[in-house]
C-alpha cells in the first residue's frame, strides 16, 4: 500500500514514508510536511494515536492530516475528525479521488500559510504604523505648542507697541505734553508703527517662503555698497545702546549674482539680531572678504551668545532660545529663518557659531563669486532717507480722487493729500466714485482693491468703458493691503498704472501720484519698433491678436468679452477643427492661442497646440480647463493652464504674461 501511494502522489509532491505511527511522528518533526497521510490500523502506534500526538506537538499542531481507513464505523470517523484530522478516505478508493482530496487539503494549507504570513506582515506594519503615528502625534503636539507659543509671542509683539501709542495719543489729546515731550511722542509712535510694519513684512516673507513664492530680482551686484547700506541703517540702533559698530569691507570682494535689496535685508537682520542680543557698551563687527572663488560676510558680536544645544535650531522658524514669558528680548523668531532662506536662494550658505552663553556669536554668509570681467555689477539703489526733505506742496494744482471703503484710512489719505497741495475728492465705494466722475475730473485716481459690492477691478473696468471726456484716460493707482507679488502682477496686468502695498510711506505715495500725473500730461515717447511689434501693429490696430478656441457658448462669449475689454483683437472658433482653419488662414497675424483643453468636439486642445507649434513655435498657448493641470500637455508648448471658472483679471494677467515672455529680448 505504501509504494502504491507513493506512485500515486510522487508526480505532484515530494513524498516521505514511514512504516508505523511512531516513525511517522519523528519524520514529521524533522520535515514539517504540508500533509500527513496516515492509515488507521498500524503496529506500535495506530493512526488515531498519531493524530492525537501530532495535535499535541506545538510544531505540528496545525499540520493537515488525511486518514485512510477501511472501517465503516461512523463513530470512529467522527472521533478522528474531532481529534484534529482534516479529512478521511475510505478504502478502497480511486486514484483520482485520493489525488483530489490530497490536493484540496494541501491547497488549503498553503493558502492558510500565505494568509498567516500576510497577517503577520500586516501586524508588523500596523505596529510600525502605530509607532509612527505615536511619533507624529508627539510631533503634532510639539507643533501645536510651538504654534500657541508663537501666537502668544505675536500677540505680545503687536500689543506692546500699540499700548505705547495709545498712551502717547491719550496724553497728546489732553495737552499734557510740552513741546519736547510731544516730539518724543511722535518719534516713539513712528518707531512703533515701523516696528509693526516689519512684523507684517516678516510674516509675509515667511508665508512666501512656505509656499515657495519668494522671488529674487537677480543681477550682478557689488557687495560693498549693499553691506554699507545695511550698516548705515542700523547705526542709530547701535548708537542708542552705545554699541561700537565696526566694519572692515574689502572693496575688491565681489561681485556676486544677487538681489541687492534682499541681500541688504539679510545683513540688516543679522546686524539687528546682534545689536538686540548685545548688552550696552558691547561691540558688533562686520567683515566682508574674498576667499578664493567665494566671498564671506561675517557678523560677530560680544553679546549673550547661543547655548550649544540651541545652535542646531537657530535658523528654524518660530524658534527662540528663550521663548518663555520671562524672556528679556522681544521678536517673533523669524529673522534668522528668513536670512537662511534668502541666502540659500542666492546659492550660498549661512552658519552660526558661539562658544556658549555669554561668549558672543558669529554668523558667516558664504556666496559664490562671479568673474568681474564678464559682468559689470549694478549698484544698489540708494537708501531712502526716513527724514528726506520733500517739497511742502508736491501735488499743488492736481486733483486726486481717493476711493477707499475704510473711513479712517480714507480720512487720513484725504488729509495727507490735501496737505501736499492737492484738491482731493473722496469716495467710499466704486459706485460713488463713478458718480463723482460725472461732474469732477481728477488728475489721478487712487483706489483700494478689496471693497464691498464692487472691488477696484470692477471700478477700473467701468472707468475704462467711459468716454474720454468722462475720465476714461485718468491714470489709476492701486493702493491695497494685498501685498503678494502675484497681487501686484495681477493689478498691473488689469490696467492699474501703479501699485503700492499698504502700509505705504507717505512720501512714496506722494511721489507715485506726482509721477502718474506727470506721465499723463506728457506726450508718449516714441521708441524703436521691433519686427514683432511691427507685425502686431499691422495686424491688430487695437492690440495683439488672440485665437480663442472654445466649444461652450457661455465660456466662449465670456472669454471673448474679457479679452476685447483689455484691448485685444480676438478671433473666435467654436471647435478644434474651426480653430485650425482660422489658424491656417491667419498664421502670420496670431500672437497667442487660448484654447479649451479636452471638451472640444472633433479634436482636443492638445491637438490644437501641436498643430500651432508645428508651424510657429514662438506662439504661446494658454489652455482653459475644468480639470486641474494636465502634465502631458506641457510638452505641447503650453505656457499656462487656467482652471475654470476664471476671473477676468486672472485671464488678462496670464495673457499679458505669456505675450511679454514671447517678446524677443
């Protein structure tokens, strides 16, 4: 029987044999088989005893057992199944039946093994996930504590100068101050306001850093005037604390590729940080020197130093060595984080070192040099003097209409411009401003952007739709608290002639208004016409020619109206095929293509893009889509993909940006 069973199973399985139950138990312990096939009637140890022994063994407790028996005793078969056998086969049996039953049991066992391995792996993964979640929970708790500490610090930094200003204002209103004290009050309040503006600027910079939107205007610069300008800016603060300010600047150090204003901000931040943490009578030194192919700016102080354990965290956002309520020095913990990011944007590194508490600190910036023979450094613009003298009436003879919904700001601007010699009109809404324009023609219009009912963009659109005698050509300055770079870009693309972010320095506002008025009064300057501009003028009297391909009637009419309102000539196609026909007929006239992406009947926006660039690779393409950006089309020459619904100014901004980029340099 044993050899017969081997012959039946050997083609599919590796088979080991034993002559009795005791030998079978020993071999099972050594081989750990996928199945034990046993007879019931055997010498020394029968099949029923073998089943019990296998189930009592920890190693073999789950091994499947198939019992062969010639007994028809139902009680015995039930007993074997209860003791742990998976199945039984009655003798005599067919080869096919035995193979089928063996195959079923082995397959079930192997599936169970896979499942157990999977569960074990998943259990391990779940344990690792639980550990990771626990760590993340600790990180989130720490981040939450840091957020609470930052908000508390921010509240303190905002409320402290405001409290001082309110106290000085209270005394000024009641006439409790003599002339000297009043002058001191004004000086203190101005310093407090500038402190608040710096806090806002730092918060905006950090926001741009987090979103990856902080940009540099890079060109070759000489570092000496940049560093010297920063030193001059902090000198009053150093003198107020009787801190000696030393500078050793190598005139041969540089040039580098950089943004002069932003790098001056870096040096200013480091110097103010050193002055803040250096006791009265201490010393802060600045050194600028070349080191081979690099240039280094080193700021060293004799201040309170940095604890060794805090050095790895000194450039992290919102981190301060002393962040408790008993801290001696103010600040939000943003300045050094901004320094690190700006230096890295310049392709450099910044490090901090300190022997320890009370031993001072050293900050070192390293930037790569560029070859002076290949680049002429641009000098940074001179610093604006805070007390620069201005004409007592720089706006004399001008009419200025101020459109501002916030009453206090509107009143302050009216008073400022009136004092500067202007005749001022004031409106609290776009609708009221349009009413004023019916009877009163200003030289310049100053408009807020964020206003209820109708914003500054709506006011500008309605103004440009008026007749020339009603004020259509009045220059408009955007004065807004929306201070991101993209806000400025959007405003200028929408048609504002100038843009200023709140809070604005009064002299800057007066200069901008005067410049706009002068620009409106003088005739436009002629400049050489480039071949591309000549082609534009010959094909589009009112502006560039745009091919608009859109199958949806509402979106098509909306986009055409927006583009025509901004002065573009628009060729309209209702499908991809029609768009390609118009393109072939006007190939030399079209400056830009705006096309729907995937909903065009017949052919898609991607096909339109390919067809356009097969003939003219210089024509930019903007796609409009109800879906997020589709990466595959970028290879088709698409310069931008706008997601529907699209604001008029966003469409106009994207078009203007694409056309400007397409112009030859």
